[in-house]
């Protein structure tokens, strides 16, 4: 590996590249090497990298090189350093904040300094350990050191912790009509809205229409017998939910008669696993929602008073400060607030009814107010699961980057706060990104207002292009960026949105 990278580094654009992964596919006799670089590279550079890789792989194997581009900034590196300290020294981590970490970009990479309070014990090689962790995550050369702060441990004033008030939102229910027992001895009168089933309980009654039902089998561990169960997708007009039902001999034939379009009542238990709700029915009976049922609007937790995991940062772009710009911006852009966001996720499953819903791994967002991009909101999100090689290759986000990041439970309240009072904007926002943030906000009790502007239909209305992918629209406006990273995609989408509204001179109809 050392010799391979030594030769790769002779290519100027790959001078500080790292290997993010090597995959061996025995069935196809192929080797795939994933390179990550922070510099722009040409087709000739790619060809040269493939030639070098080919020379290191046995002839009987095909060889492929996949190259992705990653450009960290000082803030991102500082967050990673804080996470690395947590791994290297728990004692030091308890006394270090990001304010104690100074990061400076150099020609070759980054240099950092960690200010340590006088009297704090730490290992002499902690900086070296942090450099080793950073080098596995990012391209470039890292140097760093720990220095003693002038502050005395006993003189440090402990800032009073800011606590957000916890609110419990009551679940909504509706009356079940025409309840007909099939399995239950108990007459069920009320059902919980499917949209509100975001808690664990041994006894939850739901009612809805079957959208999909499938009979499956499994092998029972204790005796090796093959048993039958049903996977049902239920919809009560507030949400979809997947229901798992294990059959009984006494009622299996009745359950087999159920079909799509039937309305049923399920009594069972809920579990939360990896952030997703699992519902297992004990009993299935007949019944339906009231005729003309109109769901009651659910109250939302108020936005938290304080940011706790992700603090928005001011965004400064002097090209926006043109004194003549205000004259060409339409009032609808100046007089409203917009949050433009993009996500990177563990996959494409954006529906909890589709099984194991995918997780958010990065949020990038920018706030437009007064016609200018004013604030940024950027964070990795720990998905609580291993990233696939495909996602690492596509995004350049590695397992190390997300492992020290906060989970969605801490991030989504801050994102909800950041979005308050704003229209939400994205590229394919309704078809993908909004589904994720709506779901992960809702299971925490936060209801995002659905005021969405999608730059895809807006681009299709105003521009004549071969396609309307984000990079194609960006090229039309002469905007360059690092694609497949949420923070970069969000920024370019914000710039595109401003340009589109300048052309249209009015807001489109929300999607």
C-alpha cells in the first residue's frame, strides 16, 4: 500500500490522495480501489491512476479505480478533531470544546492547535493519535500539537447549561366504526393515528386500509418448522405503516381471505429499532374509520429555545454585496425567508412502510433572508449503522466521519429550529429530501410545515436544457461545486433558486 500511494502521489492532482477502500470480488475476479482526493483532476490523471493500480493487481483480476473528491474546511476538521479527542482521551475530552481547537489550512493540508487547561493530564502522543485518525478520513498532510492554556483549571467558570423545555405531545385517536371481532375478545373502540405511532408500547390499536398484503414463511429456530406470517402495509390517511402478523391455526384461513382495500383493526406492540418503528400485531379484526374521516391536525413541539448539537454559522459571500443587486431582486425574494437544504443518506428508502428506512448521514442547509444567503447549517449525522461501500464511494463520507457525529435525535430539533418561519427549498425536495426530515422530525414530535419549493420543476418551467440534474442546471448558470456532498449541493441549489426567482419574478406554487 505504501508503494502504491507513493506512485499515486506522483500525479499532481493526487498528491495528497488517500485510499478509502479496496474491494475484492471473487465471483467476477475483479478488484476495485477507491481513491479520495481534494483536488480537481483530469481524465488523463484518472488514466494514469488506473495504469498504476493495474501494475499492482495480479493479471488474472480485472482492476477498476473509482475516484471521488472531498474538500474539508476548517470547521469540518475541527469537529473531526473533537471526535478524535473523544476516542483518544476521555479525560481530555471532558474539558475540550471546539473553541479550544484552532485549525489553519496550509498548502499541504491542515495544522491544528489544541489549548489544554493548565493542570489537565493527557498523553504526550495524543496529537499524533489525532493526526493518524484525520489521515484516515481526509486527504492532505496534518500537523498538530497540544499547548498549555493560560487559564487555570480552578479559575474556569462553568457556564450554566442551557436546557430546552421538554414537551409531550398527546397522540391522536379516532373512533372505530363497525368493529367486527375475528380474533379479539375485547371490543376495540378507538385507534391511534398511524402518524402518531412513534413510541414503544405493549398494547397499541391501529386501524386502516390494506394497501399491500403478502404471505411469507420463516423457519422457527427452536424446532426447524416452517411457519407462515403476513407482511401488511396499512394506511389510515395520516401515514403508512408496515404490520407483521404471525398466524394461528385457529384463524389463519380467515386472515388469508384479507385483500388489498379491506379495512382492518390491529392490536399489537410497537418497538423502536435503529430509529424505525416496528409493529407486530397479536390480533387482526374488522373495522374502519368514521365515514368522511378528516384527520385532526397534530400539535407540534415548539422549536427548541437553544441550539444544542449544531450551531448555525454566518455565511459571507462578498459577491452578494453588490449595491445594485437589490434593484434586480424581486420583492418576493427579499420579503420572505427560505431554507435551502440537501441530504446525504445511507440509501434511497424514504418510506418507513418500505421496511428498514434509510438514515440521514449529512445535512447541509443555507438560509436566504433579504434576498441573500445569510446562514449555514452543516453537520454529519451518525446513522447508527455501517455505511455501504457504494455510499462511501458516491459521497466520499467515510465511517470515521459519522461515528463521532451526533445522532438524528440531537440534530433534528436544531434543524427544526433553523427552519422556523421559512419556506423549504431543494432539488427534488418533495420526492426525496423532505420525506427524510419530515419523518425523523415527526418521530421526535416536531411537525415541519409543508411549504416546499422544488428547483427541478421550476427549472423545467424556465429553462430549456437537455436534462435538469443539479450539475446541469448549475453549469447553465456558471456555478461550479463538489457534487454529492450535502453542504455543497445545498449551497449551489440556493444560488440556483435565487437565479430562477430573478427570472420568474414571483414565487412558484408550492409543491
